[in-house]
C-alpha cells in the first residue's frame, strides 16, 4: 500500500513514491509571465495559465500540486472559494 503524504499548507495528498517532477510549463508561467503577490482566485490563475500553455497544459489538479510544491499553496475561504497565495 503506497504512503500518502499531505501538504500541511494546502492539504493536497499525493503518493510519496510517485511524486512527478514539476511541469516546466507551470514553472515558466510562474516565473516569466506572472508577477503577483497575495491571494488570487485559483480559477482565474488557472485560466491565465491555460491561455499561455499552448498545446500541452496540465490539469487543474496538477497545476495546483505543482504550485504547492513551488511554495504557492492553495487555500479555501469560508465560502469554499479557492485561492493561490504567493508571498
């Protein structure tokens, strides 16, 4: 049975033996195309990523997972709206 690991910031779980490397397109989007800090709605950020990703975007789940790994966790407010938080 695989060991599941939970991110303490965003509560996403993943199999500790099968963590894929971060997608290069997500890294490019985060470092070259976006200069923001604070909280932004995940859906808006994912839409921006899809627009810039071209033919090979990753799923929303993978996008959020990769950003959490890179230090941009997803949080949820009391209304259930998801936000990405970048310091």
